[in-house]
């Protein structure tokens, strides 16, 4: 099987500015652990504050980019994955391009002349993270870039396409183009609920994209928000996963499979009217460094097996393995080689 360019990701490339902070810092900027939000006026000074008060690390991030980098690492096949997103023409943008290249991902970035490369403050307390994204250039992605022959060629080549829900805030028209292509060509199109605010405030765009989604990922908080917004009177995550899988779909080639992670509780997979649960790898609390990128890594591990046409069981196992590796390190980083059997 030819693996070159088999998996394509499209999303918001962000440079993570990661630091262990204290409760006071969370209070000051009114942010909560295990949440992801877009920066508002009150968060403007936060990035400098973070860098001046704490020891920060700069790590190439953004949800989709994390998942694609992890899938590439798990696959260990050069050029198996590609990624599209928008960065600024600055040193952070240069760094981002270098990081993608070093990790074996074929990055095709749209470089915006005016906005700086997007950043994401990763505030860690007791191993749990709070994310505040300042999209900047990432917010400037245009579908014109996607339509250029050299970029659309990545879409044509890919059999599997993954886009985190965060991209719904940036370029729904790009998502639509790719989703329609996937449905027409019987390719596998995948998305992520990504954050409660996406389910709440970008419902229409999410609904439009969901029509095409073959695999939908998310965590239990996002799943509950998704259900609440739709007036489903249940907080039972298994039930919600089943209902999501049963929502109408553009193409009948693939049934929709919903995959919901629940931190240290079992992973829920709803497929064809049935639910299966899979235990995660238990990690002693003292080995936890931070949860930043855990969900992204799970998806990356899952996708690395899916593109090899392995069973859902193997995909979940690989997802749990990748997430387990990442939470023992700072940010979405990994050792040189995986040891997944």
C-alpha cells in the first residue's frame, strides 16, 4: 500500500507557550483547568506575564498539527502525512516550518504578511492544563490557498483527512470543500468536537460539517455540551455517542463512528448502533507531567493505525499508547521512536 501523503490535516498552527503556573494566575485571568478558549481583551497581557513570571517552553502546537505529528511519529514512514494551515512571516513561523519538517510532516503553510504566528498559552497546574489561544495568523487562512494546485494535490492524494473543530472558527468554506471531495471520492473524513465553546457558539458550522463526518472524536465534557445544545436530555456519554453516530450523513459508504475519551475512564466507541468501551493505560499521578496534547495524541495514535486499515480495537490501543507517552512529557512531544506493538 502506498503511504505517501495518505493522511492530511488542516487546522490552526499555534506555538504553545507552556508553563507551570499557580491557582492565582488562573484566577487573575479567569481561566479554568481542562478547558480551551480563544483569547479575549482581558487575556492580552497574559502572554508576557507568563513569560516573565514563569519558566516557559515553546512547542509547535495547534490541535490538528499535534495529531498529525503524532500520527507521523507512530507511522515512522517519511512523508506519510501532510498539514495545511496559516502562519505569520516571522521567527515563530520559521520555527513552526522547521518543526514540521523535522517531524517528517509535509507542511504547506499559507504565510500571512500582516499577522504574527498564532500562540497558545498553556497554563499547567497539578498536571492539568488550561489553553488560551491567540489565533493571529492562524485566523487568516483563506480557501484560495487550498485551491492552489500544489495544495489541492495534497487533498487529492490523501485517503484520510482530519480537521479539529477549532478550524470551524477560521475557514468553514475550506472544510466544506475538503468534506465534499471526501464524500464524492469515498475517502474517510474526520473531525473533533475540540472544545465546549465550539459546540455552543459554532453550532451551525459544526452541523454543516458533521453531515460529512465518518469519524468524530471528542471528550466527555464536549460530548455533554454537544448534547445539551441540542436539547438531548441526557448526560450519559454512551447514549450521546450513539446519538451522534446516528445523525444524518452525506455518504453511506462509511457509517459514522464516534470516539469519546474520558480522561482516565474508558474510551467509548459508538459504531453501528452498538457501544464498546476500552480501558486506558493507568498512569500513577506522580508520573503525570501535563495533559496538554493528550487528546490530540490519542487521535494521532488512532489515525496511525486507521490509515493502515487496522481494527478499531488496535486504533484505540494506539491512541491510548500515544496519549500515555505524551502526558509523561511537557507539551505534545515524544521520544525518537515509538515502542507500540
